[in-house]
C-alpha cells in the first residue's frame, strides 16, 4: 500500500515498532544504510515481536538507490520539522513513499533542500520532535485512512 523509508535509523526498538506498523497497513519498510544496529539485534526483534519475519523489508545502501529503482512518477514525502505544510494537507496515494530521518538529526539538509516542495510536518506544540515510531504511525495511518484501506 505505502512505502516507509527510514534513512539511517539508530534505535532498534523504533525500527521494530515501525516494522509492525508497516505490517498492519500492508506497507513496505525500506531501511537505508548505515543502520545504527544489526538486523539481528535482540531489541529490534523484541519490538517487532513475532511479526518481524512477516514485514516486507528492503535494505538499501542509499536513498538514491531507492529512487533509481522506482518509476519516474513515484511520489516521495519528506517528514521534517523545518516546514509549515502539515501532513494532513496531503492527498496521499497508494504507493507513496514516506521518508523519515535519523532519530537524532532528522533528514539531511541537502535532501530537504532538493525536495522542498514535498516536505511535510506533524504540527505540534511544546515539543521539538516526536519519537520516530510515533511520527510514522501518525502519518502512515492518515495515509491509510485516506485510502479507506483499514479494517
């Protein structure tokens, strides 16, 4: 249904939780190296529970490699706190890529600058950012809701 991209994730339990979110929405999880942990990490598997083996998981050496493997009309949305456009103002389509950055630094500035028209944010008050898995859940379930593809 959708594609969730984690660029250089650092915290295994976040990635495990995102894996479960992807499974629950029939979405594909794309991990871009370098990863801050091993895919055999005990905490990753604990957060993913016994679902981890069922997650549609793809591992990439770079974000550019993901882009080269997709069609020219592929839509990407880049989550950042550095824009005013809210995620709920987007009309998501099945197959869209939702791109999230590292827990400690977010997405690279160069990637945001090159894709400024497709940057979106989760509006919030009193906090600088949200937990990565929480942010993915908010945006991914809104996209799925728009497609009326939840039970």
